[in-house]
C-alpha cells in the first residue's frame, strides 16, 4: 500500500503513487531489542539512499517527561534520528493544557533541546512540539489554536525547534479553524526555511536562523521540499 508501485499489483493505495519516506517509532511501553532494531533499520535506509534511492527519515515519538521511559535507550545516543515528535499531551506535568503562558511546556522543551544538542547521536536533530488536534484526540493536553501562539513563541526560541506534530489529522480536520491557527503561528516570516545536506548520518546546515533549520535533505544541492495544502 505504501511501497514502490508495482505494475502487476492490484492493491489499493490510499495515497496513490506516494511511497513511504521513512518510519516513526512510537513505543508507549518498553520493548526488547529496540536499539538493534532501530540501528539496523537506519543502516538499511542509509544504504538505500547511498545506492541512489530517495532520502529516508527515522523519527521517534517520546512522551514529554525527559528522559522517555519507552524510547530512552534509543535516544541515549545509540540511534541516529532525523527528528522526534514529543507528545505534549496525556502528560499533565508537561502537557500543553497544564502550562501557564507556555512555562511548563517551555521547561520540558528545554530538557529536550538540551538532549538534542548534547545527547542525541544526531546533533542537528529537530524537536517537534506534539499536540492534540482536537478536544477528543487525547485524554489531556489540548489547547485552542488561539492559545498556541504564546506557547509557540516560548519554544520556538530553542535551537532544536523544528515545528509541530498534530495528533491526529482526522481530529484536526474536524476542529474548524485549528489548523489555520497553527499555520498562522508558523508563518514563513517567523519560521524561515533552510537547505541542508547529509552524508553518512552527519548533517551540515546552511541555516539563516537558530530555529527550524528544516527537515534534513539528504542530497546535496536539492531544494527543501514543500507542499501547498488547502485548509478547510
């Protein structure tokens, strides 16, 4: 359904000829052999790219308390991640809904920023602020789009900030105005893009700001990919 299209295959493809770009590891509890599994997956992805395939990305979705109980071994410098999508929901001590003017969120994000710069195997890893897309998307942590501005202003100052993750899109689309508010808080004027290159799991950036240096582009001289969407 998400692999390279096969001429002889009749399988339904929800996103047409779009092909998977990578994998997100979302472990809600500890699992055995996470580090060797993720390391081997990363090796296969890098080998495929080096052989002429497209770039592939590896991400994780830890909870906002640091260190993460489920993904801690992988995130302790053992595996090269392109970005992490930290879940700032269902965790009242650091969830978005428990913060006052972004303070609790900022404190937790600061810990992840320190991780990104001093612990992560990829020193240029990006940290995304994970948030519920609607009131029923999570048990706790949802905040209205109008409140997100102050929270994003607080966390966007961190060098590792890479944007937001919304869980999930069905909830966001059923929440009129939410996505538009998020997008307006992440306007290009506030969050400029940048080009980057990666060779053998090390990344060099040509960044114009200290925040949101863009997702890693694995081929030299390739522009940062963009897509235009129409919000409901």
